């Protein structure tokens, strides 16, 4: 195995529980990464975004640093001022 992705794919192929965990982490990272990119592209600080959402700046910081996973209500509060929409689809 030469890369992290090679190792990750190997682990997913041999351990179904690890596969579920990895996929969940990747999904969360994708959502949070999109929030960060959009906030930055709009030129908003964490403090400004938090004020717009009515949540503490520390909550935005914890979400962006993956120290906490936002509940759905908080996620929607953050997405709205960023102009983002949550879409659910079947696999």
C-alpha cells in the first residue's frame, strides 16, 4: 500500500464495521469542509457567521475543527446564511 487511500480502501474491504465508520467520517468531513469553504469565500469570520446564526462563535469553531458534530438543527442554522441547502438522496 502506497497511499492513505490505498490503506483506507483495504480496511474497508476487510472490515465492514470499519467501512461504515470511515464512510460516516468522510461524509461529515465533506459537509464541514463545504461549510468552511463557503464561509471563507463569503469573507465571513467564525464570529460573524455565529452572530448571523444566533449561536456562539465557539460552537462554529468546534464544528470546524471536528471537535463536535452538529445536530441537524444547528447544521441548518449554519447553512442558511451561507446560502447552502441540505439535500438527502438514496444510495
